[in-house]
């Protein structure tokens, strides 16, 4: 069983993990579920780490273990990965099952992990009179109106459930809004000259006006944007200009080359701090 592959409609991922545990295997268990991918890292039969493009650690493991469709492949190999999961396999599987219902419930309330939760009030008014658990309060400093749900989870080192629980409590109290500022635009080369230096990216003023209608960005100027493309996110200074193309992101040629980004590629952009 140095290599094992199959379809999740024929065998559950839980059974695969238990099989690897019984046989004390070490290697990578890679799972593909449509457009989603995830990897469980197994050392001597124990799942010690997991990652997806959006998260890592236990939260990533719980996400992957919920998948009941797709394909998997286990490749035996020596690993050098961080130990982000310290539960036994049985404990991990039990906790995954326990949180599955909560996860589905919260996903129905917050279906878009790339939406941005924004508190409409500041402390102490934000939490005054609300019953918040200590884990909920640890999430609050990361609700800045710029990070989306997946990023808050990653930087706060809190579980998806804890992030959603804190946001739900604030939302039910009318103290939190959820906005979706991400826009899809195509890249074009920024035309430079003596008065236009290549030290920023450019978007149309129409895009700026769309963002200015959203709570987090109404009062302060938007100085930076987060650009998400296949190689990962980057943050760059932005200027808003009169343009006939509201769906274009003008990028300096030097950055296009450094990022190996072809002209015309579609990327996602949203305001950044």
C-alpha cells in the first residue's frame, strides 16, 4: 500500500484514513473534489497536518474529511511538515463528525468564504451586552473590513466554527454587515510616461465608486488593492482613473514580468489596508 488511489463514491475518506492509521503509513493523501483540492499529511498513521488553498491545520482537515465526492491518491514518502494536528486519528474523525453539522449550518448563513465581515461599531459598543465566549473575542481584532472569512481564519489561527460563531453573534445583534467587494477584472499593461510612474496599479473610477458604496470603504480613501491570481495574492498601491474599460486592471510591465502574469488574464481584486 505504498500507493493507493480511488473514488470517494466507492470508499469514504474516513475509511481511507483509518486504513492508513492501522497500517502505520507515512505519506501524502491528496484529494480532489471538483475545483477543490486538499492534502492530509500522514506520519506513522497519524494525520499531523493538512492544507487546502484557503486554510491549514485542523480546519483544513475537517473541510477535506467532509468531502464525499471526488478522487484521492495516497503516495508513501518521507515528510517534513509542521505538526499542526496533535489529535489521534480517532479523535480527529470524531471531532470532524461533531462539527460537520455546525459547519453546514454556518455555511448556510455565510455561504461565501471570500465575503468580508465588517463590524458597524467599535468597541466597547460593538460587544456591549452580548454574550461572547473567549474564542469569539479572539476573532474580533481581525474583523477589519478588509480580510475575508478564510483569511481571518488563517491569520487568527482560529477554527472556521469559531470565526463563524463570533460573526453570527454580531450579525444577529445588527452590529455586523457582510460585504462582497471582490471584482473580476482582466489585466492590461499600464502605460507609463514622464508623469506616470510604474509604482502602482490602476482601476477605473467606476470601480472606486462601487466600493465607496460599501460600509468599510465609505469614509477613508482606498490606497491599496489585494490582487488574487493563480500564483497567490499580492497587495499593491492603486490609483483610480477615468477609463472606458471598467473591467480592466492596469499593471506595470515590470510587475507583469515579475509575476509571470500574461496580459488578459482574469484576476480578482478588492480593497486592502
